[in-house]
């Protein structure tokens, strides 16, 4: 049962009668591309249970601004930031919990302005871990860095590809080093009414503890407008195939809301 504090995150949505317009179709396709030249502010709320010894819960709201910059006619750089806001209940023990900001993950993708001859859109660059957590229970207290890359292809209504990164800590006051690989294969399908069905896994392997975290996510999203403001809103479910001991298990919920600022 979803706790009441999660429900206020549901956005007010108004469906478009002209959702099949060309500009809306183009926006929906750009949204399926994580490194599109489109300024956007995704806000993603994730609710999971099964933490700790007393089935604790975590509400994690990721604010993820995407800002593309044109370096020249041939190259773009896309900045993707993940700022987590967390609310933990009964974690790690009953009656305990923390709320606040977690560690920021900052990625920079250098991407050619045009796809390859075979249609692949590519990007690569550095990723950084920043110890911005407001409480030591909400972050690793480590600085980290590593490589990140993405490859995707868009064919008709389909988009498929994968995103990867690896972060190694190099400084900080935390008790444990960070060595983590992130793997995100994804598949999306966009209907003529700009409804997007998205399937992915956001898997992380913790090399320090030799543990996997593997959630499977299925989301349904709709492109809409209120006045002149375009946005996408969606709802989804996830199931944890694997997680560390004391980590999440079973089913979780995801709500998403993305503000769009096309050029």
C-alpha cells in the first residue's frame, strides 16, 4: 500500500487534443534520447520498501536537469545532473530515518552532432560523484570519478540502446571506498498520440562488496501541454530482481514529471 506522503507528488495533468502534431511527435522522440539537444528538467520519484531488518521504506526524488551545449557544428556536450532528495523511514532500524539531500552524480557526454552512417547516436565523457549529502546516512562521503558512455538507435517509433558508467572514489572522509558500475539497457515505443512505453533496468554492481542491485522498470509516459508549456508525465512500476542484503525487495513505484524547453 502506497503511503500517503507519496501521493502529493502526483502531477495535475491535462491531455492534449492535438498530441499528434508534428512538434509534439518530435519532442516525444527527443525525450526517448537521453542525450538529445533538448533542455529538460526531469523530476523522478521512486518509492521502495524492504530496507533494513524491519521492512523500512525509502522515497527518493531525483531532480535531473539536462542541459545541451553546442561546441561547434560537429559536436555537442550534454550535461546530465542527478540530485537526489531522500526520505528514509525505519532505516536501518525501526523508528530511525533521515531526510535530506544525497550525493550528486554529474555526467558530461560529448556527442557528435549527427548519427553514424548506420544510425547510431553516440556519446561519451566523464562522470563525477560529489559528496553533497546533508547527512552521512544519505551519502558515501566520497569524491569519485570515472568514464560514462551511451549508444542508442531510433527507428520509427522504437528507441533502444544502453548507458553505462563506472565510478571510483579517490578522496573523502567516508569509511568505505566507492567502486560501482552502472548498466542501463533501455527500450521505448512511442504511439501516434505521443504515449511512451519504456522498459529498462538500472543495474549497479558494487565491486567493493561484490553485490548487484537490479530493478526492472516499466513506465508509461504522456506528452502534454498546458498553455505554451510542454511537459511529460508518467507512472510506472518496478520489481527488484536482486539487491544487497538489507536493500529493497519486491515491487516499487515510480512517478515522473519532465518540464521541456525546446529551442
